[in-house]
């Protein structure tokens, strides 16, 4: 398949009608959102949904998020919106938040992975909003990566994974946030965060004080016996080609430990990578060192994480040591992705 690439330059007028047309006809279009790039298709069209699974190599019981631009579209998808869900949606939409609600019967099981619940999100990225609004399609869109790779934060990575497999890629430059949306389940007794993101536990608590983190998130890797509520969480998550280990503790001790470990491995003949914060970069004396952003600007760390993991996969390093972060506010989402990538390997100093 020949994949069309539509490049959108900032500040210039652009025409998105071809992309909207492809979606209406059941085709696949990758597009930027404020979190990561999505791989979109008409979520009410079974055959279109199936194409998403095929392009990504994704297991068919892992459900998709339906993306909307207009509030009226919720009525087509959800059978009921609780007061709590409504409050949170009004506060954070459009934005990086996904809610799980009970679905209407018209939403195909091909889109929800066989579940009676459905994930819905209203993204804020202007290109995504325009595409959704113009097509008037409820767009099922997972992240636009091959299953098991980090979510793409620029069109370059979408092209790497999807060129030749989908109808169109809209190149809208780098995304702003860099981590997938927060997912909150409103179908159980208490609202439950299934995936942490930019809308943090702390922010949600201000509106719905009873919100909790899913047990699978607090189990520190011992998840075998805890049933994951987001089906995506039970699959082997992205793991870098190299062996990744996180180092947590007082900052100067962390730097010292990473240098010790890196030196040791290099002496054994291995190639080593380091993920460090900008403040500490000059301290690292071994290996291929990557700057993940300023510790004082946690947003920059979220924005750089997936790019750095992809860059290390393209290098020949065999071991990676990374600084760890506090698991509060946005640090919760960053550490959630880092810990999964590390297979929960962490050294405390
Ligand atoms: O930021 C995002 O959410 C991005 C952009 C493209 O919008 N999308 C994204 O989709 O991250 P995906 O498919 O990579 O992740 C969706 C997650 C999966 O872990 C899936 O299992 C979970 O949402 N999910 C979807 N529907 C669900 C449902 N009904 N119940 C529980 N979990 C659900
Ligand atoms: Mg994904």
C-alpha cells in the first residue's frame, strides 16, 4: 500500500478533507494528538477496527479508545454518564484524559475487544480536533506504533512503524506531552485510575476525592495474581532491546552508583547507555549518555522518554542505567512507563 504523507507546517492553512474522507470510507489515518500519535479508523465500522489490529500486530482482545470532537457524540457511544464522570470530563476535556463508561450496543465488540465498556477521549490537539470534527467519525485510535514498541512522539517514528501499512500519515511535528492519556474507569464502585498520565491522581482527587489507583499499578511488578482491568496492561509491555535498570535514591548517590555500574559493565566488555537528567549529565563519565530533560521541568522528561528509548533501540548498547523519579504527580506516569520498560528492575541507593 502506498501511504500518503500530509505535512502540516505550523501557522499555515491546511486541508484535511482527504484524511476525513479516508476515515469515512473505512481507511486508516495516523494523526498527532497532544499525547502521542494515534492510528485512527472509524470505531463504528467493524472492518475498519480490524484493520487497526492488523497494522499494529495487536491482540484482538485489547480494546481501543474512541476519540471524539463534539460533546453530542458521547450519546452515540455511552449508555450512561455518571455525575462523577461528567464532572471530570467537563474539567479536563478537551485534553489528555480517557474515561471508561458502559457502552451502547451499537459500539462494535471489534472496537471494545469484546467488552461491554468503552474508552472515550476528546483530544485537544488542533489537528486531531479538526480531523474528528470534519469527518464526524468516532475515531478508534490506539497509539500509532507496532505493538510492543514505544508510542510515537513524532511522525518520523510513525513512518518507521506504519509506512506501507496504512492509507495516510498526518505529520504535525512533535507532540507536546509525550505520554499516553490518563485512563479512569467509571464502571466500577469507585473511580479507578487504570493508567496514570498528565491528569494526575492529585488533580482528580480535587474533583472526585474517592478516586483510587488500580491495584495493578501499585503492585510494584508483582502483578501476576492481580487481574489487570485495562486489558492492555496484561500484555508484555514495551521492553528495550538492552537490559534497563532504574536507580533510585538521593541524587548524588544515584549518579555515583550509575557511574560504578557503567564502569563495571564496560570493563566486562559491554556497551552501556545512561539516561540522566540535564543537571547531572556532566557527571557521567562512561557509556552513551542521553539527556532526558531537566529534573526541575518534569514535563520535559515526559516529552523525551519515548524518543530516548527508541534511540537506544537503534544503538548497540546492551545495558542501560537510568535515574528514577519520585512517584507523585506527573512522576507517577513517567515511573509507570519506565518501570514497565525495565521489567521492574530497580536498585535503591
Ligand atoms: O493518549 C492516548 O490515550 C493515545 C492517543 C492516541 O489518544 N492512545 C492510546 O491508545 O494510548 P492505546 O490503544 O495505545 O491504549 C489504550 C489503553 C489500552 O491499555 C487498553 O487496554 C485500554 O486503554 N482500554 C481501552 N478500552 C478499555 C476498556 N473498555 N476498559 C479498560 N481498558 C480499556
Ligand atoms: Mg499503545
